[in-house]
C-alpha cells in the first residue's frame, strides 16, 4: 500500500459537553434499565489542533480489465499506523472511497464471512448477462450497461470531455465505449453499502469494537484503488 500525505492548514475544533440528564431523557427506557453514559475523555482547548489528509493506494496484483470481482480489504492496521504516527490523541478519522464501485463498511474481517458477503451481494444485484464476470446472470440487464447508447445527454458528454475523452471523434467515442465495464450492479451495491465511515478517536485509540474492522469492499475488481483518510482533532 502506498500512502501520500498532505498536511492541511490547522483547524481548531471546539468541543462542548452538556450534562448527561438531557441525553438520558432523549433515550428514555424503563427505570430499571437505564442506559449508562460514561464520559471517558475530552480535548483540552489548549491542545494542539491537527487536520491531516492522507491517500492510501491499494494496488491490484492482477492484470487486465476489471471483471466485477468482489474482494474485501482490511484497512484497520494501516489506519492505526497513520493515527499513531500523527500523534493525534482525540478527534475523529474520516475515511472515504474515491471510486463509484467500491464501498466502505465496519464489520468483522473473517475469510468465510467475506465469502458470505460476496454471495449475498451477488444475490442482491446479480451481474448483467453481458458482463465478463463468472457470475453473470442470464436475463439480467441494466440500463447503465447499454454502452452503445452512452453518453445519454449533453451533460454526460461534457463530463466525458472533462475526463479526457474527445468523444466528438467517432474513433475516440468507440475507444471510450470499449473501455467501459459492464458494472451497473457494482454501482448499485456501492450505493447500498456507502462510501465513507467516521471513527472516533479517544486517547489515541480508534473507538471500534473488539471484532470490528474498517473494510473496503471492491465491487468491480481487480483494480488499483484509492482511499482518502482525514484526521481531525487534537494532539
């Protein structure tokens, strides 16, 4: 994994903590089963503020065009390493996917569960019958995968131009269409899972459960992928 670091301008983050009574009232339960609220740590306003951004590049080990393969990458060790090196004690870590066919989620990192995830996702949104995926399902077709009808509007055509494709040239238009993957189901699954996660940091530690990991799910691999990581808080 390759990490690119950019130090942003320092940002002062103010924190105000109210009493617990209002919080308990907002989540009222029977008197014999009141939620327990514990304030473990807070930033001192004299602490040094920090706002840093990193890019984590996850290379693929395979060559060739994407084949809609689903894989799970555990980002937790790398994020913990970045956090430790930053010296941030309290704040939050924001993680965002930089792609429309990857997703982020917090769950258990276990190999057989990863297989269950893939099976479940493919049942939710099976690949188009025109896809190169081994799991392409006969009779399944998505509008997004009608590549010969795209771009479908002047706005979409302009977006192609802004991304370096001279689609006014018929040959260039065909090249653009040829490189477009049949991956509508990957986009749909990414929308369901979400593209970002925010994790609190208390006393220099990520506030996640014992079995929780920060996972990137690639829904259209294999490809080299990029994840943005921002730390905001106090040293």
